[in-house]
C-alpha cells in the first residue's frame, strides 16, 4: 500500500474497525447512548457501545466541549504570603471518533479564535494533541442545515481523517498532518481506495444534499444584518421570545464566552487561604456577561443583547475577521430554544420580514 | 463521567438532565432530548444546577448554640429539649424542594413522633386554595393537563401567568403553539409580559376582578348562567368593555381543545377558590358547547410542591390527600407507622406558626431547607419572631439570618447529593439521583429526623431511600403504580380520583373586591404580586456563581406603571422614583408598560425585603390560614 500521505484515499473494512480503534494508544472519545437514548461523546466507552454511523445524527452537547468543557479548573492556589499556584497536568492526547463535519468545521474555527490575539492555553494544549476521525453524514437530522453554512455534510478540507460509511467498509480520507501521523505505522489496516469508490463518494454527497429538510438562507441574513436593514419592530418581536436561558450559546460549537470564578476553601490552621480558579461557560445573552466595572453595561437590555448575538454570527464584518459565518448548521440551537428564535428561525424571519406566517426552517 | 438521569431541583417543570462529573466533582449538565418535559431544553437555572455542588460556602458541621458540635451531640441536644414540650407547642416546617421520601418522613415525624399536626411548608396554602378546589370538583384530576396535552391544544387560555421566564417549559409550548402552529393565545394578565405581543387577544383587567371576568365570560357564552351584577358593575370592576369580554368569549368558544393555564402563586388572594370555581364553570360551558376537551394546568413553583402536599406536609392532611379526621385513613396510617392514634385536630399552618412564634405561643420549630426565606422576605420580622422560640432547629446547607438565631443547625445535603423522587406541575413523578458525596457532615434531612426520632424513643431507621419508597407506597397507592423506568410515559403521571374537601370550599356568590380608595394624595392602587421568580432570593440559586450574578442584575426593585400615566406625572422609564404609601416610602426604578390599567402600580414587593415596610404586614385568613396580601394606596414621584 505504501505510505499514508495527506490527500490519501484509503479503505478500512468494518470488520477491522475495532482492532484499529484498539490499536490507538490514546484515550478515545466516541458517541454512545445514555440511559434514555440521548447521544453523548463519552471518553473510553466500551467499544460495543460506540454507535454506528446509521445509528445517530449527533450529540446534544458538541464534542468540542471535550476541549472547552462547561467547567474547567485553571489552577489551584494557596495564599500565605507568596501565592503558590498548581496547574493541572498537561492534557492527554485525545482521539475523537465519530465526530460530524459540522463539529469539525467548528473545531477549526475555535482553533483560530483561541489563538488569534493570544493563545488560550487550556484550549490549545488540548487541541494540539487531539485528532479528529470524523464520519461524514449521509442521513441528516431534522434540524440539520450544514450545507447552508459550509459545515458539511462532507468536508473537502479542514478535517484530519474523514470517513464515509459504505456499509461493508469506510472510505478513509486523510486531510491533515495529524491525520497522516495517526495512520502512519497502522497502514496494515488499510487498502488504497479505487477511483470508482471516490466517484461513488462524490455522488453520495450530492444525494445527501437532497435530504435536508431545512433551508436557512444565511447569505440573506448576512446581507440584511450587515446593511442594517432590519426593522426595530422585527428585532423587538423576536427578542421578546428569548428567555435568556443561555442554551444557544452552550450548545453552539462556535460559541466561546466564558466567565472566570475563584472559589475559596475554608481557611487552614496556618491561616493559608486555599482554593481554585475555574472558568465556566457564559453567554452574551446574560445581563452580567457584558457588565463592566462601575456597573455600566453596553448591552443593558435584552433587545440589545439579542441583536448582538446575531450581529456576531452573521455580520460580514465578523465573516471577514473569522473567515466564515458564525454558524455550522448543526441545528442544536433549534433543539434548545424556548422561543423559536434559533438561527434558521431568525434568518428566515429577517429574510421574509414578518413575524407570523414565516417559514421558520 | 455521566450520572444517571436526574431531574432539575428548581421549579415545578421538572426538566430531565444528566450531571457531568469528574473525580466526585460536578462539572456540567447535559439536557435530555428524550425527556417529555423539556425535550432537550434547559433554562438558565437548569444549565447551572451543577454549580452549587462546586460552591464551598456550605455549613459543614452541626452547630449547637453557635458552636461546632458532633452530630451525635446535636441529635441528643435536640431530643432532650424537644421532650419538654407538649405537642401543640412544637411545629415542623418542611420544604417544597425536598424529595417525596424526605417529605414523607417529615410528615411522619410530626405526627408519629411529636404527635402534632403543626406541619406545613412555605407556599402551601397558596397552592391548596385553587388546587383542592379543582381536585374536589366533579371533574377532579381528569381535568389536569400534561405537556403532551398542551401541545395539542388549539386555544391556550393563560390567566395571570406573569413573565415568560417563570415556567420555561410552559413558555416553550406557548411560543411554539403560536409561532409555529398558528394556535390561539388568550392572555389575561394585569402584568404586560413578553407573551402579550403574541396573544390573539390580550386583556389587562383591573386586579382582583378574575372571578367577575370568568363569570362574565360564562354568561356571554351561556345566557342561562346567573349574573347577580349589572354590566355596568362588571365593566367598572373589571375595567373591560362588553366588546372585549365578548371577543374573549368568542375566542374561547372557537377552540376544540382548550387549556387554561394559571400560576398557583399569582392567584394568591382570599378569593382564589372562587376564581377556580368560576374557571371550572367556564370550562363546563365550553365543553357543553362542543369542545373536545378542556383542561387546566396549574403551574407549581418548586420541584416538589405537588409531592410535599401529597406526602402530608400540611396541617390537615395525611399522606395521599387524606384528611386527618378520615377514620379509615387514620387507622391504616397508624398500623403502618406503629402508633395507636394520631393527632386529630387540624394543626397550625406556616403563617400561623410564625405568628405563634411571635406571640410565644409555640416553643419549638424545626425548619427544613431555606424556602422560608424566599417565601417570607421580611427577614428581620422572621428573625425576630423566631428568636422568641425556646428551640429553633434548622436543617439547612447555608448560613442565613435564621441560622444566626437557631439553637441547633444540621448541615443539609443539597440537590445532586440526594436520592429520591419529586412530582412536577403535571403530576409527573421524576427521579433525582445522588451524584456527589454530601459535603462535610451534611446528610439528608430524613436521616436527621430519623436519628432524632430514635433518640426520642420512636425507632425510625431506613437504610436507603428505596426503603422509604417501599413504605410510602403502602400509604400512597397511586405512587406505587408508577414505573419510573418508563419515565416518559403517561404511566408516570399521578392521577387519582377526586378528593373531598371539608374546609376549602368556595362558599357564596362572586363578590367585588374590597379595595382601599385612592385619593389625591395617594392616587395609585399598589398591588403586590409574584410576577417575578423568587429565585434571586433562593439560597440554592445564590450559591451558583452564574445565577447569583445574573439574578442580582435581573431583579432589582421596580415599580411598574402605565406609560401614559407615568409620563404625565413626571416619571421617566427606567429612572429612579420614590414610592410613598401611608406606611412609608422607598426608592425604586419606575418601568413603563403600555397596557397596565391606569391608576394601578405593580410592585413585586414579595422579593425585596427593603420594600416590605412600604406595604405593611400581611394578614392571615382565619378560616383557611391562607395569607392575605395587603393592597395599599400610593403615590409615585420622580426622585431627583
């Protein structure tokens, strides 16, 4: 077979999948079902619990949360005169298997965001040692709209290893140095893919595009927002349905807001104060998120915060800066929203410029 | 690692979620997208329910007279002192956030150990006013609505439901129904909420006129319904025109499946049972006109308000909604509890116990949890009343003004550290799982009560929650039929047949509210209602770093007033104002709302201790023991 290169197209027979996964000498995160059937990316699950491509669409919480968790201890401290800090141990390598294209695209965005002005060490130390083995989607879920957002269903670039499930075997596409490194030394599991298989893959991609139930005209959203041609009345009506739960930010794989909190433990006998500093997910819809010193907030009311979220996700100013629209079309915000003001609902409302009778998805 | 499926411990929605944890520490939550209640959604409270488990400001060890004591010494101390008092001088105050199992032990401790019926939980009388009226009607529990039913309703009749973030899972159904499915919303609320722009018809009647409006609606649909007041009087009391009432009646009668949604906390006045009667009458009329079904969803504030009630944490109830005078129920309960008799006379309710403490007519109180602080925001009054007690025992996780005056404090295990079940507003039994070890010496309140009971000579021991469940199923048979493995099925809904009510009946005709008269000096009628979540004063929420920050910002003293009227007297929207009543003045922020009736100002005083002195003391209804919230006159001026 020869050596694996970036750009290689290989095949892996299903029968060898578990052996291949066992051969990976790093913790493995993969999708499983929880007690009542919810999909969740667990670390080192028993191999027989790992879901097959046809058995799931995606998880409730994005696997990017493995690198940017809801709560993360930054360091422990001991203050008795000179402060002593104890940092967590360096993160272990991680392989995320079964991650979807939307979350892969999101991961690339996060790597860009968390290193742009300064490097967010906790995220980056994890990202450096994480490899993604994604499975391209052939059965989009009812909330999916990744084709509208350059988020899938198949990626042409930006992935480490992309698998396409062909029943008896996977097509294995190597997209990055990381992907190549992972497969080097494990060539024995793979064969070279035929040109015919690669053509089938391209046809399958086209067929999959037809299966999406939602069309979210992101381009129109971008244009209307950027040109500030959305009426105040429309914004007010949408914002009034938001209950500031934070759900959209917490499930969105591109959202990055966090708060930093210190916790103190009861004092020790020698008077030393011990505790830890942690960071936790936050949300720009929360009143306190934007609060500045002296109690001033640039976004004191729900309406201004609501607008702000969509400006950040859709305005061209941000697109230029971030290299993409702030959405990968994973559809999670639709699941968690109380007020029908998820991304497609808002974009389509902006497009149709009415509140009632709009085609929400 | 992911915990077993558990249920949020905040409000009465009962959302399903999993706790994410590492090395015994909670680090996050995962909403369940398979749960029939929340379908993957969580509100800001649910998303942060793991945070109190990370908070270090907990009471870790028992305190006796302010000094750290061993658990055994604290138990002995409490038993020794309790022994001295006759049953009528001892009371137990439970919690609507405590599990069913814990509440069952609270009620059992009160009746079998102390031999008193002085047992209640804060907020109960508000709920029972309307809920029992409903349950004792001819329809009984069959009229209750589940979230599945709500999704099928074509007319949503929302009465006094307040703001959209109070009961988020109800909000989600309302918005989806209106925005996605084109269903109709009839919103009747003096408060102008975020639902108002989405209502097919929004009416803002004068306060305390609900029973009139509901009767007028019935009359408009069925001319044979008696109406002892003239249209002129109805217009004057409700502030609504005949056209508005007719429009509402038409909207209701256009529905095939009608759900009436109300907030048990908002209909808190003395006429609540009458309002419920009128609502039931209206739904019967609609049914008679051909509606397929008409249901009611009573929104309950806390995660186990329904359960605490059903377990008997009430001065006149045994478990399973049986009356303390029900001979058969008494006999059965006695045999299971191993006692020869139970106290016969109705006990003191929560408000009565507080007043008794003030007047030194009660010697000892055992208070579980911290709900009392959100339900009774005058903490100074609370503290001074409870300071009169010879014995105040608190089983709580957090320091508060009350632990300062308590003679004994036991550290309590919090949500995420306890096993058990709770019952949500639909009557659905939901499971809670313990994930983290209780901090320090903290334990379940039922453990503490069992140990005190045993010390007092009544051996009460359960090795686990499951053992309590086995016992309580014998007294609450409908609970025994629940199969929690099928947690999303209708089999988890508690639906017993109707109950009889000796004391809550709404007697007599509808009657106009007795309101104070306004004058030039005090031109506004100031009403205080629970339009806000009490969560910003809830100690569990305050020990979540995010919720504490958010709620401090979201909830600051405001007075809500009609925009036009506010402008005309020199107020400005969002700017400081001074409110003055015959009792005193306070500084608030004035907020304009277009649809609040003129002459009315709304003060969510319930949650701001600093505004209490402006309102005056609430009374207690002699017959039901329910609190009577004061209505006062006021003037508003711009503060310069």
